[in-house]
C-alpha cells in the first residue's frame, strides 16, 4: 500500500504534473487498489471537507491586504522609518532590511510577498553601499521568512486547520521566535558589515525620525490591530483578516492615494489566483491525509521510526528533520497538510503543547522556503532580481546555520514560544 502511494506520487511528479495531481491521484490509487468496498464518492466529500473550515476564510483576506499594500507605498514608508533609526550603525542598511521584512511580515503573512515588496527597493540600496550581489539577495530572501513566524502567518493557519489548534494562540506564540530570528540576523549583519568594510550612512536627526514616523504611523497600525485585537479577544483571526483588508483600502485608496479604484480589479485577480492554488492544495491534502489515516499508514511509519513510546524530545527532533527535508523539495503548505496529521497525535500523547509543536513546524516551513534545491524563496529571488540560481544560493549558508541554531533553541526552551499565552 505504501509502495503504491509513493510510486503514484513520484510517477506524476516526474511527469511534471502540478503538485495537486499526485496529491489526489495517489490516495485514489490506494482506494481503488486496497479499499474495494469504499465508495469513491467519499473522496469528493473529503475534498470539500478540506476547504470547509471557517478559519480558511482569513487566507484570501490576508493575501488581498498584502496585495493592496504591495501595490501602494506602504513598503517605502516602513523602510524609511526603520532606516532613520538604524541606518547609521554598522550593517544599518542590512538591519533595516531585516526589520522591515519583520514589520511587513506582520502585514502580509507570506514570505514571497515580502521578497517582492521589500526586495525590489532594498536590493539596489544594498548594492550601492558595497554589498555583494549574493550577500544582498541572501539577506532579503532569508529575512523574508520571518513573515511565517510573525502573525498573520498562512502556514500557521494551515497547521491550525489540519490539527484543530488555536490560530490565535499560534499567532501570538510566533512573535518570540520571529523576533529571535531578527536579533540573530541583525547581529550577523553588524559584524559582516565591519568585516566587509561597508561604509557608514549619515545619522538621521530626531526631526527626520519624527517626519518618517509620522509617514509610517498609519502602516504600523496593521500589526497593532491584528496582534492587539486577537490577543485581547476583540475579534477572531478571521475577523482580523477582513479588518486588515478594509484598513488597507482606506490607507492606499483614500489616505495615500497610491492606487486607484481601477487597480482593484487587477489586485483582486492576483489574490484570486493565489487563493485558488492554496485551496486546491488544502483540499487535496485533506483527501491524502484521510486515506493514509484510514489505512493506518501513519501508525506504521511512526512505529518504525519512533518506536512504541517515544519521548517528547525524540518526537520534536524527528518532526524537525521530516519537515525540514520535506520543505526543501515541496511547497511548505503541502508538507504541513500531509505530515502534521501523522505526527500530531503522537506529540499530544507525549505531552507536547500543540502550539509549541505548531511553532516548530512553522519554523521548519520557513527554513525550507530558503533551502536548496527547491526552496520557493530562492526561485522568487531569481525572478525578482533577475539573477541565476547559484548567485542566490551562494548567500544562504550563514543564515541557514543561524536558523538551525534557532530551531535548537526553540525546541529546548518551549517558553520562548509560549510566554505570551
């Protein structure tokens, strides 16, 4: 049964079919071959059930809010604000890039959207200061992954859908690890700039900082509304997503006037394309997870790998390895949808907090998006910066080492994720 499942998946992948085809074809092959009494109509029910969760309503809303701001000038205002405070120190422009990615991540929830929004304006600034092509590209695509840890995170929403965990708790728990990544990247940027002899920028005075803050105060309302609103219980994550869209429209259409009503059709179309891709993957993942659970494949695999009574640390390390490797080859949403139901029950039996497990998994999804050979941020960088694959990959190793160290810290100290709950 497992052989048929894997063979079917790899067969369609080698034929270059979209990922959703092997995700649906493989469980159907198992149903036809090993479950002759099973009504195939059940597969349709599972596909529908996969996209029936109410929390999934927040996904297109958060994507739309990010698309509206990418089309406007929110990004520039955030960049200018951060630069006035840290631009004058060693590595100031690099720290500005990482910090702005963090702030924008609290708006978009998408690593690729962050690469596009922050990468385009910042890469040129970094190159002019003397950063190498690979160093500037590596910094941007790695800093963008903080978007998956800082709320709202689409990966966290997917984990919550397949495990039944609290989206609000996951959003709040991601803040600590996200800020830890920013701290590590900032320290590295400081010493790298000193080593590479990157020239210092002029120091902004308080009048310039006040002016930049005045321009950025409205965009800074996004993370405040989302975080404070969810944390205080004023509204749910789904309601927060709708509020984010309304806030983005007010800012970019009325306050900043950076987009026009006629632009909304194009923006909405872009959101619809991305949303459809996400929903199709979620539906296919639900069918895949249901079939392998019905066939007791997870129990067979985890029993062979973890044994009969695994410890919490052993489970977390195994989860880390599986998700890290999986996200290197396949989109992280697919990996979360397929693997989370396999490890979640074992983690609960071992007494692992579901929110802590979600943060560990989300962190691996973030790392996978920048890991060769098929990390999605790598290819996004290639397209946005118009640079060859090897040039982009060359700047990744230092950040990958830091992210692995952060994974160890997050596993060893669960309260780093849970202290705000």
